[in-house]
């Protein structure tokens, strides 16, 4: 039952951009036409790209797996229709980088014939981990736009108790209406999906959050949840970016998800309403994720509406179906106008994260406005939902002061675009933050590389030293036949710890050899051997720093601290 | 043909610097109206001279700095600086005073520091302070509000005087001018008179009895005429807050701290310290709190920082007005706090989402 009205909380900042939602809600959603060719990138989600399991020339049925998940954070890809694999190669993908990625091309046979599938009769009798597995194998990812594999967010782990499952029907970005239409037209799938998710998570309560600019969706969902215990439908005041997970968790529960943390950490899991519907289809019908509702909108579109589109369908085809005037298009955006990215080409395919395609005209976007200097008005800080200081971040990003940018919590930026939206100087602030983040990542990678290079260099020096040592020891052995022990043989080198040990050994051995010639050689070797035994007996623990006196000109390496800190091992 | 792929967001709010600056100028209109009503047409002529000077200097320097002239000229910031300076000058200032002040503000205080957005000090206040220090006599020769004046000038006469320093026959400059209420108060208090005696001398008594019925504690609000000008700026300022062009933090903190400081001393010794309302509605308090201290370029950025910044301005104003060498102190207080703004910003950051304090 939808009991007492839910207490709602507030989140900082946010903006009220013009909605443009009515454009695409005038007609009911429809099935998109079956395309002749489908291009299916293997990377349609967050995580590792899927691994192809078909070959060129294979025939596949609708719903057949064509690529399997590669690792934990990954999702398989299924054939959206029946047909023949005609190519497996790099194709341009809809991605902000504009790059190409490995894709499977299917030529449709027009029959659209389903593979045999096996629905679960009663999900309540199925173990949650098995449910997660079906969801994983169905290739379901978050359909709100991010595309994070859904099964991971249905796995709370053993210790975590999930109190609230939030279904996100907020759809706060302007233009997009696919969740709205789904909630209006098929609330039952969403609610059934929600029940399954709730079972998988063993969540106490469910909250379906809908912004108050979608009264019809709200009505429809309210009707569908009648009689279900522990389910609330929350009508939240419209404000962007309320649909962002952490913001929504705050609005619904009042809890602040920690930076670097997940909603899970405050006992909440958040899924999109479309994801819930996809889960329902996977469990009850046994159908994998092969299509989604896509909003086709923008002023260059004559018949804007929502279409159920098979993944891999070229955007060109759905634009045609909605009567787009090609020459009218000034900008083609995938996703919403606040966070979506512009596509360079009309032939790119629809993928799992394509919730909306905006074919915007020049008039719609407004004239290019000149970028002016920052006047420090602070409008950006007022609207930042993460309470960052966008101004300071901007100065530091611009000056390439990456350390300072990080001090101002650059990586907490969710790139929602509110700051750029309100900036009276039209500074592309988000772009500066993306740039700074990219630069920091590059820097870190370079650090890693140079660390590795230094390690390799250190090992090389050590190896040379060891070989020298061995030769000397051999010589010593020849000269002193009484010495029984063989020169120390280096154990397999496997890291800094061993490197330190070897350096130590080499140091000691060499020291003694230089200091006391023949008579002391035996003792030295014995010592070395003793050391080796000791090392062998406790090689699991870190070698503690045994300070060896450093003799200038005698040592290549000092060994003050062998606890594994690379920077302490100076090469003289 | 591939489409352009600029980055998100693809939808922008209908705002611009020009819009912000024009709204601020618009908000000045009620105050300017009151000004004209009580002090004659001089201020309008000053504003015109200042505008021409400001835009000319801005264009010249932009050209020399090889920056695009039109976008910066049309951003409205130079125009706003010009209007603000003109409002701080005596209505009968000679034309060259306005020109020097505005040119100094635009060229030295703004453009030489890098132009819009880069100036550490409020250009209007730099220009004003420069004039006050360099031309003390011209800068303190105010005319009394029309109701008190023995003689006042019409539009043509005012223009003639400002441009050519010629007065109609039988009128002397000294007859026209008079010290401001703040100035007289300071002078008389220094001579050992009490506030009431000063007020009586300034012809404020009847005003006081009129307003006493409304605000019995504080008596007369400000100087005659001045409170209406202050009221005009207050009105415009409140409208700016309503329009979300400025936030309430700086004006409230500035006026609040000025009010608290002046109340404190007024209650301790009402004979020698002016009423809080007198402080709030005299001189440039309202203009400063709503239009000058709120200049975002030179103010503190965070909300908590803005409160500290505003309090600093209010307190400095009171200290300088009461014990300093100048009758009014908004300009000095603003410049002093401009210096502190980067420091304040450094220490007052908001707590970022998801970062629990601990």
C-alpha cells in the first residue's frame, strides 16, 4: 500500500532548464522498423568489452548470445534479430571520443525469429544469486544512460542489509521522455521487475521516484502499485539533476552517499525504471536485453516520439521513421542536452545506453555566444549539486594546476553541466573539468610507467651486480678449494622485496670479499648461506631493514630501507 | 558531412554578463530618480560624461591590448563602473573631475590588471578614492537638497556650470554648496557639539519630529533628502536580490554590521554618536551595500565568505566614519575588504557532497 506520504529531502543546487518534453509525448510509443543491417558494438556498457563468440558467416536467431561477458564488470551482447553475421570489425561507435571499436554486424533475414528461451515460472522460489545470474546473462545494464551492469547493483554482498530500493523514474534531463512513456504505457512490467529486484536484494521497502512534470506516469504507476506492501510512489519537485543517483538517494532518504562510496553503503540501491522492466522480461519471459525505448526528438524531427528500437539499428533509420529533415540538423545529440554528447555521424547505431536522440536545429540551440572572462559571480557554486567551487576548479584547471584542482575535489564532479548552464560568461566549465581529469589520469599512468621503468632499471643493476658477484665467488672458490659452498644462487626475482634482499646479499658478500680476501671468504659464504636460509624460512613477510654500512665506491645500492618503498632505493 | 560535436551541455540558460550588468544599472534607477529630485540635474550630466569617458577609455585600451572591442564594450561592465562613479561625485563637479576619475578607474584599476574579471579592486571605488585624495575640495563641495537650498540651478545652468564653470549672475558657488550631513556631523562633533545640536543646525529637527512618530527610537533617519536616495538604492537592491542577480549575504552583512556597531555606540552615548538609522541612510551606505560591495569580481565567493566580507565592510565603514579622517568610508572599507577577499576565499570553502567533516 502506498501509505503515509513519504518525507522528501532537499539537495543542493540544481537548475530548471526548459523542459522540451511535450515534443515527444504527443504520440504513443511505437515499434521501430526492422533494419536491414545492425551494427552491435561489443562495448555498450561500463566495464570490459564483451568477447565475441560467433564468427563471420554464422547465422543467429533473435536473442542468441553473440558476445559473452569478459570479467565481472561486463555484459554480454545478444543478437537483436535473426540473421547472418556479415562482419566483425572496428566500426565507429556512439561515444564522446568519436572512436571506433570492435563490432558485430548482422544482416537481418527479415524473419525476426526468436531463439528458444526458458522463462522462470516463479521468481520467489529462485535463489537471488541465480536471479542475478540470469540478469547478468541477459545482458542487462542500467538503462538510465550510464550502462552499469545491473546484476552488480543487485548484489548487496553478505554483510550489507538493503533497506530501500529506489526505482528512478525521475528523468530530469530535458527532452527525454522514454521512461515517462514506459511508465505510462507499461507500468506492470516495471512493477514486476521491481518485485524481482526487491527479492534479489531482500530490500525492506521500495520507492518509485517520479518528477512532478510527469503526472500521467505518476497516476499510472500509482494504479499499478495498489495493494503492494512497502511500496511508495514519490512525486518529487522537478529539478535537474535530481535523477543523478546520489542526489536522488538524498532526496528520498536524506542520506548523503559518501564520496567514493556507493548508495549501497547507506543501505540503498537505485535502479532505473526501464532496467526494472528489462529485468521483468528477462526473468518472466526469458528474453535477453535486445531493444529499448528511445526518444527521437528535437526541432528537426517532424514526428517526434518514442520508438522501441533494436540495438544496432542505425540512428539514421529511426530518424527517417520520424521524418527528420536532414539539412535542418545542426547538432545530433545522444542522451539529454545537459549530459549527452554530440554525434558526428548519422549512421552510428543505437546501443544499450541510447535513451534519446535529439536532432536539434540551429534556432533551437541558439546562436553561438562568445566566451567571456569569469566575473566570479558564483552562480556556478550556487547550482552545483555536489557543492563544489566550480570557479576555483576552473581557475586551477585552466592554469593546469592539477594538484590544486584535486584539492578542490575535482573528482567529485559529476559533470552534470549545471555550472556551464548558468554561467553568464558562457565558459564551458565542464569541458575544463573533463580536461583536468583526463590530464590527471594521463599523469598517473605516466607515473606508473616511470615507476615500472625505474624498477626494471634497478633490477638490471642488481642483476649485473649479482653476476659480478658470482664471478668473483667462482674465482674465490678456485683460489680456495676448501670452500664447499656454492656462490649464492639468486632465487627467482619477484618484486621489490626480493630485490632488496638480493641487494643486501650482494652487498654483504661483496663487502666481505673486498675486505678480507681468502681467509674470510669462507665465513662470508657461510654468512650468505645462513642469510639465504633465513630468507627462505620467512620469505612471506617483508624483510625488515637491516642497515648495512655503506661504503662509498663499494656499493651500487644503499639498502637503508628494504620495506618496499621504491623511492628509498637510490641508485648512486 | 559530419556534424559539429561540441561538448555538453547543449542547452544554456538565457543569461549573459550584459544582462547582469544591465539589470544592475536598471536597479539604480529609483536611487538616481531620488537623487535628481533632491539634488538637481547635475548627477544626470555627470553620468553622461562618465559613460562617454568609460566607453572611450575601455575601447581604447582594448584596442591597444588587441582584444575584441565589441563584445567587451557591450558587456556593460564599463558602463556600470561609470554610473557608479558618477553617483559618488558631488552633483556640481566640474567635468574634468568626472573624466579623471572614470579614466583612472577604467584604465588603471580595470584594464591594466587584465580587464573584466581580473581586477582585484573595485574600479569605481579606486576611481573615487583617487579623486577624494587628489581633489578634496572639489569632492566635498556638495549642494544641499533642494528643499534646504537658498538657490538651486536648473538643467541648463547645471550643465553650463559643470562644463564651463559659469554660474548665472548673482549666484556664487559657495552659496550653492554645503557639506554633506556626514561631513557636518563629523566637523561639529569635533568641535564638541552633540548630535542633537548638529541635527538642529542642519535643519533636521522638523524631519525628526515627523519621523519620530514612525521610528521613535531612532529619530530622523538620515540627512534630509539623503534618506530618500538611500531608500531608492535599497529598493533597487532588494529588486536585484529578488531577481537573483545578487545574493542577500553581502548587503545584509554590510548593513547589519554597520547597524549593530552604530547601535552599540549610540546606546552607550547618544550625545556623541549618530543613530544607527542615520548611518544606514546617510552617505553611500545603501549604494555601497547593494551595488558596490556586491561586485562579484572583487568580493568573496562563498556564501560564508560573503558574510565575513560584508561584515568587514560594515565595521570598517563605521570605524572610519566615526574615528577616521574622512566623513564617509564605504569606498575605503570596500577596498580594504577587496584585499581580504582572496584570503577569505581560501579559508571559507563549502563542504563538498559526500565529504563528511571529521
